[in-house]
C-alpha cells in the first residue's frame, strides 16, 4: 500500500488515543478543579495552541456576518459541551462516559435529518434504539432504574457534540477544518471567560500534577487531536480507512482507566457498552452499504 495510507493510520490512532485519554484525565483534573474552571482553562490552552497553528499556516478570518455562526458552534461544541462533559465525569467512570459519548454519530445522523432533510432509514432507527437500550442496560443493571445525574449530563454532552457536528458541516463550505476548530475554540473560550477569575484562584491552589494534567487536556485531546484527525482524513484513501478507529475509543479508555486509576468498571458498563457499540457498528456498516 502507499506510504500515505500507513501514515494516515498512525495519525488516526494517535487521535483516538488522545481522545480516549480525555475521559481518564478529566476525572483526575476534577480532583482539584471545578467543572467550570476546568472548562475555561482547557479551552484557553487549546485556543493558544490553535492560534499558534493558525499563525503558522494562515487562514481566512471570518467576516462580521459569519461570527455569529462561529459563536453558536463554539457555544455548543466547546463551551456547553465541556461544562456538560466535566459535570458528567464527576460521577461516572471514564469508560462509561466514553461509551455514552459513542452514541454521538447516531444522534448526529438524526439531527442532520432535521436540518438537511437526510433520512436515517430503518437502519438508523434500529441503531439509535439499540444504543439507548444499552444506556438502559447500564441504568438497570443493579435491578432498578437508576438514571444517575452523570448519565444525564453525559447524554447532554453527546447531543451537544452532535449539534456541533451538524453546525460544522455548514461552516465547512467556506472554511477549512483548522479554521473551524480554531475559531470555534476562540468563541467558546470567550463565552467561558466569566469563570476565569475563579479558575486562576484554583490554579494557585491546585497541585502541580493536576495543573499539568489540565494543560495536557488542552494541548493533546483538544488541539493536537483535532489537527491529527484532519491530517488522517486528508491522507486516507477513504474516510472509512480511519473512521473505524473510533471503535477503539472505549477499549483505550478502559485500558487507560486501569493504568492511571487502577480501577475497572462494573459489569453493567461492559454489558451496556457491548449493546451500544453493537448498535454503532450496525449503523456504520448499514451507512456504508447505502452509499455504495
């Protein structure tokens, strides 16, 4: 195979590894940082990195009429998403959080139906039914319906990132992936600025190791992962050559959870996660057949 194919595989794996690490290290950072402080500081670090990338590579500056769309994307995909993600991470283990966020491709498809008139078809309905059945398995595993606040917040995060995916599609007609990501992070950071004074105070009091974890979250799972993913998609002959790496995310999150915290999720997470990932796999395979 061509060298570009194998390089795309490396970029895809690096991206998925960084994204998987966010679930574990967010849990670690929340030991010293509040939900809002972690959100603003992570977005701020990512914005600085992406601003540097834009300065090196260059890019088109949005016009005045285009900034509202970037602020909407930044609010949904970064400001509100990180707040909901952090809130959910407080009470969920990293692997469960990752599995719930894995429903976002299916949710995105249904939102695209509402916005662009795309039809998910029977396969789509079956996939989303299977995915949410998996969430019910997680919630019912102990014999009673226990929908924790963490599950609700993480589902909200999945919906928010799905909304961002739809908004990003509209912006991609006029801007590149780096520009969309960078300007989205800039907008999200500005919206979170009211939390900055509290965050600065927490930086002063937090252990150095937790501040280092916070910087890691802003640089690697946020800024570099998005850039790496764009590179993987650009080098791969087909999108499917790299998109299937997304199925590794829960497995990598599980491994990292064990090596970082020494903990293993309960059996309910494994059972419900298997159902959710089966629904996602069916959704992806059915979608590929429809495009042939």
